C-alpha cells in the first residue's frame, strides 16, 4: 500500500467510496422491494390480504359511528374504509389527539386470521392542516363520490 | 411603521447582497480593482440590516400587532410572552427570515474577522455566500413577505399550533437552523477555495470552526427534537424515521463526515477534493431538508407550515445551488492538487473508512426517504419505516462503530496493525461477553443485543486515547474527540436499552386503583380539571413509588387549547438514574374509569445525555481550536513587533 503513487492512491479511494455507495444503493433497493407491500388501503387489503405475520400499514378513513370502546376500557374497535372496502380494526391504547370519526388514519399492525386488523400504533394527523399523503387523493375521490351520490 | 421599517431593511440587505456578489466576483479577477474593498463592508452591513429586520418582526410579535398578517395568523394576545416571541420563527415566513438573518450575520462575521485566507479566496467565499443569500432574499421578498399588512386589522389572532407551544420547540427549530446555515458557510468556503484553487490546510483551518459550529447546533437540534417528540407527542417513542426527522439527520451525517475530513485536511493536507465534495453535499442535504419539511411532498406526522408552491421555489434554488456547485466541482476538481499520501492502516485510513460508511448511511437514509416519492410518480403508494431503516442502516453503522473504537489509536500517515491489535482483541472479547450476557438474560432483539455490545466496547474504546497521557496537558481538541465518541456510546446504550428492556402497561383505572409496571407501583389519586393561560385540562394525579420507596407525584394532562381549538396529551415523566417512568392519560370511559398508558423505560435518558455529550465534545474541540488560533495569532504579532523593534 505504501508504494502507491499519489494518483493511484486517489483512484483507490474513489473506487472504495464508489463500491460502498453502490453497495448501499443496492442493499437499499433490495430492502425496499419488500417495502412495496407495506402500505395498504382497505380495497387492496380485501383483494390481496397480507400475511398475518407481516407488519403493514393500513390507511383509510375512520367510518362514522363505528368507534366503540370494549368493556376492558382500553381496547377500541372501529372500521376503516376507503369508500369501497372496509376493514375492522382493533387497537389497545390511547387514541392520538386528533383521532376522530370521519377523519383519516394510518394504522400500523398486522391483519389477523379472522380479518380484523390489530393495530399497535395509530398515526392520525398532527396538525389541522395535515393529512397523510396516502389519504389525500382518497379524500378527494370520496368527496366526488359523495357529491355524485347526493346529486342523483 | 415598524413593519415597513423591517421590510425596507430587508430590501436594503438584499441590495447589499447583490453588491457583495458583484464586488466579490469582480475582485477575484482584479484583486487590486476598485471594488476589492467593497465586499467585506457590504457583508457587515448586510448582517446588520438583516438583524434589524428580524428585530422588527420580533417587536411586532411581542406587541401582537394584529394588522400584520403573519402575526394575526400565528399569534394571540392571550399567549404567554415566551411563545409570542417564539411564534416569530414558529411559522414559514418568520423561520425563513431567521435563516437569512443568521446567514447574513455569519457573512458579517467572516467579512469582519476572517484574515487567514488569501484575499482572493476570501472574495470568492463572500461572493458565493451572497449568491446563496440572494436566492433566499428573493424567496422571502417575492413569495413569503413576513411584513405583509392585512387590509383591515384582525380583531384577534388565530394562535400558534399548541404542539408548538412548548419551550423545547421554541428553541429546537432555530438550533437546527443555525446548523443548516453554518453548513451554507462551509459550502461558500468550499466553493471559494475551489474557484481560486486554494484547497490548502490553511483553508481547512479557516473552514473548520464553521463546520464544528454547524455540527454542534445540528447535534443539539436533533437531540432536542427527539426529546420533544418523546414527551410531547405522547407516543413514548423517540425516533420514527419520519421524513422530517430524516431531513435533519441527513445533513448531520454529511456534516459529521465533513468534520472528520476537514480535520485530515487541516492536519495532514490529504483528502482535498473529498473535503470540497462533502462541503457541497452537506449543504445540499440541509437544503434538501428544508425542501422536504416545507414543501409537503412527503408524508410526515410532523410537517408544519407546508406549501407546495414554496416547495417548488426551494426546489429551484436547490437545483441552482447544487447543480451549479457540482458543475464547478466537475470542472475544477481535477485541478486541485494531490494531497499527502497515507497507508490504509493509519489515522487517515480509519477516517476515510468512517467517511465512506457515513456516506453509505446517508445514501441509505436518502434512498429510503425519497423512495415513496419516486414510486408515487409511477402510481404506487409505499411507506417506508423502521423495518427498512433499522437493519439496513445497521449494516453500515456497526462496522463504523468498530473502527471508531480503535481508529483514534492509530498514528497519522503510516502505522501497522500491531498498535491496535491488542486493544482491538480486548474490545472484541468484551463486546462478545456483554452481548452474550444480554442475549442470555433478556429476550432482546438481535439489533438491541448488538447495540448494547457495541456500546459497551465503544464506551471503553473511546477513552483509550487518554491512556498514558498527562490529562492536564491533553489538548482540548483531544478531549473533545474523546467526549464526543463517548457520547455516541452513551446514546447507543440508551437506544438499545430502550428497545430491549421497556415495559408497557395500559389500564383503565378508577381513583384508588394501583398498577404495577416493572419495579413501579402507581396509584391513581384523582382526576381534576385545571386551567392554564390559554387552555383548560383534565389532570390525573398519580403517586408512583419505585420498589416501595417514597412516592413521586406525576400529573399527566389532557389539554384543550381554545385558539386554535384542539386537544393535546401532556405526558408526565419521573426520571431516575436508571431510567424514566412515562405516563400518558387517555380518554374517559362511561363507567368513570380513565385510560392510562404507563411505560418503564430503563436508561432511556442516556439517549439525550449522549447527544448532549456529543455536542459538548464538539464545543470542547471548537474552544480548543479557537484558543490555539488566537495564541498563534498573538505569538505571530509579538514576533513581528519584536522584529520591527530590532530593525528600528
């Protein structure tokens, strides 16, 4: 190594750095391929349910009138829908500050064998102006549907 | 009147930035030309005027002047004074004004103080800084004027987002901004040196304090942000790999790499082109962070003040700066002379390894953060979370930590494996023993076990450079390195402990009910209404006793702010040397019970203590460098005076 000419040393440095960065990129790409099936909306979840062992995110609107607290006082049950499909969700924990019926939510957890989504974390919006990006288009589509339904 | 004064000062400052750009750029070609003496005073005046404009906005917020749109939209007369003041930068326009003010003040400091660089490099640096600054002035004056008046004054302000009404968050964003802006200064230095072909150890010594300063602020900002998320959001977590968090982590990673490579350049005159490259990348990452946070292109649970149009503006600026810098780099990098040589097993070799690993981690975080954007362009919605970042990041973090434990023991330029083989074997055995013990005694995850093992080894390894030294004579810079590396070990210990040993309990309790969480017994005494300055709340009174010791009072609240109207959960914390008890109150149940969520998180404060130690290490190094510079300056002046005396 000590015999390397300056030019060669620079070349070695560049090559090492490039290899590391390419390795990082490839590794990232490989890991991300599995992430493609990380986020679901109810329609997707109904059509192509994830494995019960796989941790995924479910995004949708909390359906009005479906929020119930179980008798243990801790577990809540509600239904998340996207206008087409609906998924029952169970969550044991304290609801986030801005969690309300009719609003968007992203639930992290696993889909149980009985078709109930067991969430271990709920992400509701944190700012009145903030809507999870995954839900933005859905809200617009829902609004359109509501308008067309009432117009009939 | 105040608002108009502020706006006028801002326009004048922008004009001076234009003058500074022209004067600096012309003087690079004509060092003795008529404009050569203008860039420095222009930089100083620009700093004064920008600071004046910011002071005016601060004044408007202190007065709650509701004829100003920004104040009406973000403040309220009933708000405590401290949050009225922090409201100045708790919004898009104000924070951009803060950014430009800090940047202009930094430029003023460079113009006034910096004497080490060759004059042409100085001029090129000031010109670059003015160029970057002009983009922000244009942004501020054309699309986000903070001094805009309302046609008719508002009767009352809309208030500040309650989540931002917190002492931690009053100071967290400006801290991060100081870091970002410090990196813009490093960027200007790097381009100035590249343009004038003066990439020398002297240049590195001039740039180093700015990199160190930026890095200290970034470290503190990230630490504070993480702690804020931990106690204010009420989720009990401290890092979510949220895009907004990543936006602050990426510049930190780049700045950490830059900090180490600039030290190599200053001490050993190697890694010249690489240091310039990192200077460009670090600033790119801080711009990227601003873009991600401000534009709303990414899903984030704590993105505030989002506006796509402004996002486009920042994106254009990002393109101009980064594209321009990379073009100049491509054209000029070949002309930067070769630096000194070194062997693979040397201090430089270890630092290069650290740099490459940090860059790889940066790439992993960047890809994970931008990937959802990319797939969305193809109509596929993806969200990337901890299952990606934790393992993929660890693949590069763990080898880096291993080299970090022994690298500082190596000599500069050329060394053998021999010097570090004994401590390396000792640390490796120690790590294996710790890891095996943890894995045997708990059901911690693989990553948590590895984290604890590496933390233990690094904790000892980071102290080894002090072995056999006279501690009183050890330079402050060495103390800084040791402290910062030890801080990383402490933070890692906290992170791994939290994920390995946390105990969580969720109960619905009536007054008088007792809950056990690990070694704690927690009694709910009562739930009562309380009133604050701009909120009302329900407050639970908890008595928490650790292993039968005297009870500590905990009072988690469920607050309702009335302007803007919304609810927040205020967690309560009981801190012991060996961990933290974390309590949140949930909603009430019809039968009179209350939801309580209780965590016992062993050693979790170590995460933030580690962050503070890392920043402290940076501060020690900075003080050490600055005093050494001052001393050298003084000695040089004395010897010059003596020479004059003998000549006379």
